[in-house]
């Protein structure tokens, strides 16, 4: 990504691990640490393994890590911070997900 503007794209099968990471981070909120609950694996099957890009959909937005204003704006409308994806982490980008 070579632009400071956010990049929106429809989530695909290749984003399943991004969705899995978001699910785990949600379970471990607010500090991202601790143990996953006993029900987590069942929920992971339902919310991640059974997720279908065609049936369930999701949007991904990739934001320059320095663009704090855009990041906060997308949080305010329901996007969730997933964490940096390895391919974009070195460049300082944040990846966010919106499931619908």
C-alpha cells in the first residue's frame, strides 16, 4: 500500500485468519492476554470456520498507522481493530474489520 488514504476491500477466503485473530482478541478483551474460555472453540467454529465470504460478508479497511483520525473514525462506526497483518505490519498499517 503506497497511499495514506484508507483502502477498503471486501473480505475473501484469504482473510479467514484475520477474522480468527479478531475473534480471539475480542474474547481476550481488553488487554489481549489471558486464557480463552471453554466455549471459545465452539464459538470459533461458528463465527470463523463456518463464516462464508459469499453468505456472511465483511469489509476490511487498511489504514496507515500514523492516520489516527481515520482510525478513530472507523472505530466509531463499528470497525474492529484486528492488529497488523504481517504483510502490512512492517509498513506501519493497521487492519480493521467490519462484519455484516
